[in-house]
C-alpha cells in the first residue's frame, strides 16, 4: 500500500512540475515594438553645407561612402575612417546626434 501512494505521489509530482514552466512562460510574455526610421539615399552634393562643414572639421581623414536623409531632416552618414567603417548621424544644422 505504501508503494502505491509513493508511486502516485511521484507521478503527480512529475506532472505538476512539467506543467509549471508552461504556465509561468505565458505570464511573462511581452510585446516589444520598435520603430525603424526610413532613410532615403541621397548624393553627397545634396548634404547641407553645415553638415559638410561639421564632417570636414570632426572627421578630417574620413571618406563619405553614402549619405541618407529622413523626414525629420536628420542625416545618416556612412564613413570610412582609417580603414574602418562607421556610421554617424547629424541634424540639418551640422550637430551630431546620438543614435542607438
């Protein structure tokens, strides 16, 4: 009789631990939404003079590979600095912007 109760306890204990992670998982689900800014490719000549000046002062040895602009007139500049590719962002007045 002891063996029957012990077997039943082990089986029920095993089933309850199997179901527990599924219930805990459903309670901690989160929805993370991010927005991606739309940038449009432009020619280097289309950059505002303030952005060109800031680029010349702060990145003297850099080569501008590509330039993009978004609706807020923020500029994404893909540069090559001493052989390393990097991306920087600037506003229309030539001020650098921190982006993640």
